[in-house]
């Protein structure tokens, strides 16, 4: 796997304007579409597109630098 110093996440804006991480069912488990592996993020792109189409969402891929402190609890419902 190809890892770098960044975290990537597929997010959408909720009704209240907050950004929420997309959650998909992968291998019978719900998981947020977040990773530091570029190849995983590429594989997740089709899931993100499908979820966006099903729920009429505008989805974007965002990148965080690992050096930053991020409370991912704010993004996961």
C-alpha cells in the first residue's frame, strides 16, 4: 500500500452546513471513507460516486496533513 503524510476523506455537506464523512458498507461492515493510503482512496471513489448519486449529495475529496490535530468525531455521525 502506498501511504503518505496525509489523510484523505470523502465528505458531503449536511443540511446544517457541517461536513460529514461518507459512510459505506464494505465487506458487511460500515466504515467511513477515510484513509492515508492513496490506493484505498482510489478504490473508494466508486463507492463515493454511487452514494452521491443515490442520496443526491455533492461529495468532495479533502486532504488533511497528518501534522494537524483533527477530531474525526466531528465528521462521523
